[in-house]
C-alpha cells in the first residue's frame, strides 16, 4: 500500500504532480469538492497538534470526505496499552486513509507496515514531517516559480529540526541549490544530513552563526523555533532559545524578493512586526499546506483504488 | 601455538583482532556442548593479527552477524577432516534482530515486540541505520 512516511518516498516527478494538482485545486476548488465523497480520513493524533490535524481535516472536508479520529493519546486505545501496529490494523477496517502523529520516531513506518490503507506521516517525534515539507515546497514554488538556482538560508535549530532535514533532503534533488546553514554551534546540522543530502549531490553550502552576514545572499529564509521539547537540559534550552530573532531592522539588507518561511508555531524568533512585510510568507505556507494535503490525499486514495 | 585440527565443524578465520570474543558471545557459542576454541591475535600475513574461532560441530550460523562484525572473515566448513566449503562473509544489506536501537525516542523502545531492523546506508564506512528512526548503529 502506497504511504508517505518520508519526503524522499516521493520522486521529483511525483512532487511536481502534487504541486500541479495543488495549483489546480487553488484555481478551481469546486472541481474537487466531491472527489472524496464517502471516503473517510482517520486522524490518529497521539500528541496534540492543532494546526496539522485541522489542516488534514479541512483538506478532507474540502474534498467532500469525512473525518474520524482522536486528538490525544489519552482518548485512544493507546491509553489501554494497544500497540501502533494493532491500532493501524483496526482503523484500516473503519477508514480509507490514515494521517498519524505520534511522539515516537519510526511510529509511522510501523503503522504503514500494518495498515491495509494508505498512511500519511503527520509527524513522528523528531524524525520526519513530510507534509510540512510539501507545504514549504508549494510556497517556494508559488513565490519563486522554481526549485533550482536558489540560495536557501535555514536558521535556528538545525540539529533537532525535523522540518529542516526534510526540506534539505527535498531541495537537494534540484540543480544549483545553495544552502546557508545558520545556527549556534550547539545546534548545527548533523553531519550525516550534510554528507548524505548536500555533499553527495555536489551542492554548495556555507555554515555560519551570523544571520546578519547571511541575509543579503538569500532567496529564501527558513526560520525555525528552538524547540523546548527536544532538550533534556533546560539550562541549555534557556541559553539558546533567543539565538536568532528576525526583526524589520535585520531585513534591511535582505533582497526585495526574498521569501520568509517558518513551519510555525513561532515563539519569538520572528517579530510580529515582520508579519506586515510582503516577504513574510509563513501564513501563506499554512494555507498551502492544506492544498498539498488535499493533493496528497487524492493521490494516495487514487493509487489505493487501483 | 597449536590447536588440533577439527574433523567435522567450522573454522571462522580472518576475524579482526579483538572481535573474536564479541563474535563468540553474539553467536551464542557459549551455549554449545561441543569444543569451541578462540584464538586471539594469531599471525596474519595480511593484517598482522587476526582472531580465529574453531567450532567442533557443524552448527547453523548467523552469517549476517558474522558479516556485520567481521566482514572479511572466511567461514570454512570441514567434514571428515576435509575442507568442503569456503564462504566469504559479506556486509549484509539489512540486519534483523542482531543489534538494538539505542535511541530512547525510537518506537522500538516502547513497542518491544517489533523486530530490530537496521539497513546498511553507507557500505564504505559500514554505517547501519535503524529503519524506524534512522539512528546510526554504534
């Protein structure tokens, strides 16, 4: 059964196809209003994530389908000790497609290995979050019209940020993409991501601790939150949490058509004053996420029906 | 140093020096009733030193495990004093229930009935990663 666990499960041509579908949905939403009639999406959310869950639910409702599920582990059979594998088998009897978020890394693969319906990974701990990357990609495409020949700055927590690793993996498949990796020393991109995603493809990258220094060269600035939940040591979190704050002053040296992205939620790493800047695309990114989830649900259900 | 030649059994040769005891332990050779000899730091023309394990019985072996710990090992099967089969260990593409994931956030830590599966992601550097969380094996 075709599932989406990691962004690299999709080939470049499949990504193009999803983007084409999403753009067509944006152009003519009525055409898609009944495409999932009588289909059910199960949202299995073992940890709270209002935005991702509601995005999936809105996507399915706009396709004419319906939604069942739970939004925290305590209201599911997991509280009674049921395994992910068993839950996936049981839900396969009720729904047509699953979107699952779980705090443990690799949980989505376990679900996919046991379900008889498509499984979409809506985040498995610090591991992968491929539909966030789909939202990022559609935003880049709609703002820039291309994925190649771009200088992409990624700023903040590059060590634990799963959206960062997925985005680098996805963009490194395109020609002449240059990465500028902006982070404190303690939160640098893990060497295996650099080796397997960037160096192997022969792409250029620059590592720096200075956002100001990087700013003038960027076509895309991808800001991330320093995530408290990834730190075992609270003192270290407190020391690093304010490392980068994007303000209108810092944007003065940026290109006029630079595009600012953020997977959200933000804490304080982007000043609310930046929201008025035409380069701020992070709320457009949220909407694009819904369109890409619609395109993905359609694709997986269509393949499951074959 | 002389160790008697075996009549029927297995000789695992060209184990990297120092890895013999770990291979002995992981192959659970301590549970066998037959004679088992571990030769540490034997002379090797190629590597200077090597370990050798001799097992005085023809037992089923986990070749993936041998390949993982000693990818250049030679496995010799001996019957009635004659070498009847010689196999080269190879680095296995996947390892199932040979090693365990050390990542406390991995799903295998909470769902312990799951197989521990690792995939070879970098043959040159012999790097295996958990198929679930992609954490590197030590």
